[in-house]
C-alpha cells in the first residue's frame, strides 16, 4: 500500500462533497488549493469559495494563488510534499503543477469522456436531450479534458430532472468514483485507457447569457430541454411584453402540452392559475418563473400580483 499525501484543488460546492468523502475515508490531505477571495454582490463583500469555507472548518492548509506559475506558489506547493493531486471543478493547470507529484494529477469530470469536454457538461447533457451521462476520472495532460481515463460510471437522466438535480446526483456519484480511483492508485492497480477521439464529439462550452435566451420558435422538446438544462442556474430567460417596454423573466420549470393551434409563436394563454406559451406543435406550460427584481415563484403566485393583458407575449 502506498502512503498518499494528497493536494486537493477545487472551488464550488460540487468539489466540497468529494473533499469530504476523501477525509471520511481517512486520506491525508496536506493542502487545499482554491480560488482567491473576491468581492461579490451589491455590497461588494468579500466572497470565499465553498471549498475554502469547508477547508477552514477542517483546519486544512489552504493556498489561494492568483498565478499558478508564480515562483512563490510553486515553492509553497512543493513544500507540501504531496505525491498525488486531485482536481475537481478548478481551472486549467500549467504543466509544472500537474507534473509535480510522483503519482500524477487526476481530475473528476461530470460527463462520460470524451463526450462533453468543457466547462458545463451537466447543463449541456440536458440541453441536448441526453438520456444518460456520468462521471469520469482521468490523468491530466496538456489539453482540456483529454487525458487517459482511469474510471467512469454511467447514470440515467430522466425526462423531468433539471441541471440542479443531475448536479447533485453526479456530485455523490463522483465522490464514490474519486475514492475508488484513489484506492487503485494506493494499491498500484491503475490501468488507464486513451480517450476515443474517432467518434463525433459534443462539447460543453461555457454558458453565456446569450446561451440562456429562449427562442420560442424552436420545437417543444428543444425549448423544454433548454429550460431544465439551465435550471436552477443560471436560468433560461425571455422578455415579457405586457403593453410596456418589456421586462426580463427567468423560467425554471415547464411542462410540455402537445396540440395544434394558430396562435403567434410566443403568445400567452393564461387564466388565474396558469400561463402557457404558444410554440410550434403545442404549448409550454410555465410552472415556475421569476420576474425581474422579484423572487422565484410558482406561476399561480406570480399571477396573484401580475395583471396580464390579452396581448401579452414572450419574445
């Protein structure tokens, strides 16, 4: 058995669960590398990452470099004398960092590589209507998400679940896979395989505001999948025109209603409890939404304080 000294690199809540699982399995974490604190919100208060908050509570050594190639950081990292590095939702590492430990540096990615390489694999799997995805551990190389695969595990995607639900499922599945991977390294039983780049690859580009804008001219499944693939964050959005200049509306949950109609695309059909949007081949029933400056609410609650005109529409 190899005596492992692990440096863990990560930033969001997704990474916290994996770090916690490693500690629960009594692995030695000699250092945690996470994003630097930065001002956020209207008050511009300093925001610390979820991983930093967790690491502080566990009295772990924390490094927050702004430059991963700086001599100061490299000296600090080397002083930790780690022989394995684990990366979960961090950032691209320079070669001098990922080559440093004796047993290498491996990453956990929330897809079945080589599919959905990139920043937002969970969102894009749902947006593209996939019925399965998974998690993969692989050794880092000099490109993004291209290294040799250690382990992977599949999971089904249901037609109803959104990105938030899938995120949590993959987070817990990923924690199990990381521990399995560490055990293989510990026992010197790792066997890797190269990624198959001969098939058509779907990429997981970073999500931008334009990505989130709803095009109501798309067919029912495409729009439905976009909305659930962006829910709860960053959320799909549209503009509501209600005899005014228009206001931004985020839409979180919808249901498909197939039917024929002659309404203009984006038109709203509503009563005191429901809002339906006319799209090709039917309607999308809006179940949860958020008006600009308001909180997320169920449609029936929004309608209690919103007077929609007969000419109201989404665009």
